C-alpha cells in the first residue's frame, strides 16, 4: 500500500485514470462473458 499512497501524494493521476478507464472498458466485456457462461 505504500507505493499507492506515495503515488497519490506525488499527484501522479495519469496511471490511476488509465487504470480507471481500463476497468470501465473491461467491466461490460466481463458482464457479457458472465451472461454467456450462465445461459
């Protein structure tokens, strides 16, 4: 947790924003895959 706290303190927001966008793009794909496996 130390590196995450240090990154937040230094103000590096680009990697966090990139990860956030990545999760936003991956969530619908994961949900569709889950629906296909359940049907």
